[in-house]
């Protein structure tokens, strides 16, 4: 048997609220409250599908109650009833989050049921649309992580293994290696994909602000706290919370995170009420947390709680064979965004990309390709279109030896074929060593040998 939707009726007139309960309880699991205070307590304890409230309430009006209900992690459909109807009030009600507005003087139960049902259908449709988008995203959860290098194939396998679990994941690696993209893939490939993924960049906030951001605060908890704020843990209920730059957090917040990871409980700032949240935590850092532990700035027990599964993302210089693949992906993306008919790199441009050591990793490569697409004046990106530092190889410990011959313009496939030919020559035909030399998995290397007719090597 399907459960009835839950409905909270708030009205200070007992005959009205009892009459509405009698009329609606056949279709809804009905709760009643006589004022906003009692309603607020119910909203904190229970999850409601519908809130039906009068405008005139003791101490607090229905619009404020609706605004509070809409701030919940799972807000109900909200309908405002009033005997003091006006166009201005109706507009204000919609601005404050009301899904519909009903004049009590013309209230008919049949019409009320129809409008509640319509509001619920609209919300369900929006939820289904979000879920559909998330399902589509989840199908391609690893598509945004480009790489054929063996280390990347290993990362893909770990992501696919860990995503369906509840395990906390720690992502490590240099800045720009794609830690947030991997975090999104873990969420999108998990059973939590239909629920929110909430991201917090810890280094961007002071300790006080970060505590409020994560755990929320009560009205009056500190100067400027004019109303209750729902924190990111509550917003991520049922989903994933991604904490980027976890190595930057203050010691006091480390203690609260440690408690949450152990007990799944926390308190809002300024409150003694203990709350729980079903949230999967994924954290990321470009710092050496073990060095921070030795320095006394990061808790060892928190480190072990965070590192149930650790995924280390390699710098781009350690998987140079992926540079042409990534460059082509970014080229297609920015050509489409900018409406430019750019589809290839010249050999000289690819050589420059391969020679550069990319201290900013994938993020820097992406920016460089965007720069080139914007400045490109033909259908092929030349070295002249690249940023000066890239075409001059001015990064890292010096120029990277190129694997390309000095040819004129060629496609990405031509370049890849030449990479494989040169690697086979340099390793005297040893396919395993050749694949490793250019950062390509052995399986992919063998598949492309056939595609490029290189089996004779």
C-alpha cells in the first residue's frame, strides 16, 4: 500500500484546522498546529510533503513560517491561506517561497485538494527532472576524466569500486590534477546520485565562517546571525559533501569533523540540540597531511578517518601520453562554446604541448587550449596561438624531448600513431615497454596497434 503524503495544517482557529483535517485526512496523513511555534517544532522533527498555513498567526505570520520551511533540506510544498486577500500579498507570498495562494473566503475543499495535488505534481516533476539529469550524468561519471595512462586506468577501477559504498574518500595530488572531477564521478556513480552533492572550498573561509558554513547556526549565535542558517551537512542530507583543501581547516573544526565521522552527529553553532545527517564525505588536499601531522597542525586520528580509501591523482608530467587526448577534448569544448571551426592542432603546436611540463597540470592545459582557440585564425591551432610560456617551453626543469617527427600539419590520430612508432623503435619493438614509455595502458596500446596497422613492428 502506498503511503499517504504528509500534510501539516497551521491555523489558530480550531474549527478551521479541525474541519480541514476531517476533510483531507482520507488522502493525507494530517498533522495540525495552532501557531508558528508549534508548527516549527513539528517541521524540525518530521518531514512533510505539504504545508498549508494561514497568513494571520499569533506572534509570527504564515509567510515567515513558509520561508523557514523552504530553508529545510527537504522543503515541503507550501500553500498560504488568508482572509485578507490582495494582489500585493499574493506576489509577496510567491517571493517568499509559497507554491500557491488561496483566499479563505472562496475556499472549497474540492478546489483545495486540486491545488494541493497540482503543487505536488509540479514539485515531483521538478524532482524527476533533476533525477533524470543526475542519471544521465551518472552514466558518464568517468567520461570527464580523460586518460589512457596505466595509472589513470587504475584510478578508474578504484572509483568504480568505491563509488557504490559508504566509505569516506581522500583525494590527494597537486593543484589542478582534477580532484573535484573525480569527487563528482564518485558521487554520480553512487546510489546517492539522485541526492545533492555539496561542495565547500575550505581555504576560502575563516575558521568562524567555515564552522557556520558546515554546521549551520542559530539566530543570535554571533553578531550578524539574524536568522537560523542551515549548514552544508544538512543541505547534503542523503548525498555527498565534498570538502576541498581539507588541510586548511582549523583545529576546532577538525574535532567536529572527527566526531561527525565517528557518530554522524553535530550541533549548529549556538545550539545544544544534536542533529544527525546521512552524508558521504569526500575530502581533497594538495598538501602532505602526514607532514602537517608531524608539524602539529593536523590531527592524526582525523587523517585516518578521512583516508579510508585514498586516491592519488598524478601530475600531468607523469602521464604525458594523455596530453594529446586532453588537448583534443578541450579543443572540441572551446570550439563549440566560441562557435569557431577549429578542429586540429598542427604538429608544431602538439610538440609544444608535449614539451611543456605543466606545473598547473590539467587545469593549466585547459586554460592554454582555451587561449589558443580564442586567438586561432584558421581551422588548425598553431604554436603561435598558444600562450608564450607554453610555446617556449618555459616551465619545470626544461624542455621535454618530443616524440614527434618534424612534419607539417597533422591530425591528433597522426600524432598518436607517430608517438607509438617512435616508442616501438626506441624500445626495439617491446610493446609493453613502449606502452609504458608514452603512458598508455598495454591493452589500449595493443588495440591501437591494430587500428594504426602497426602490428609489423
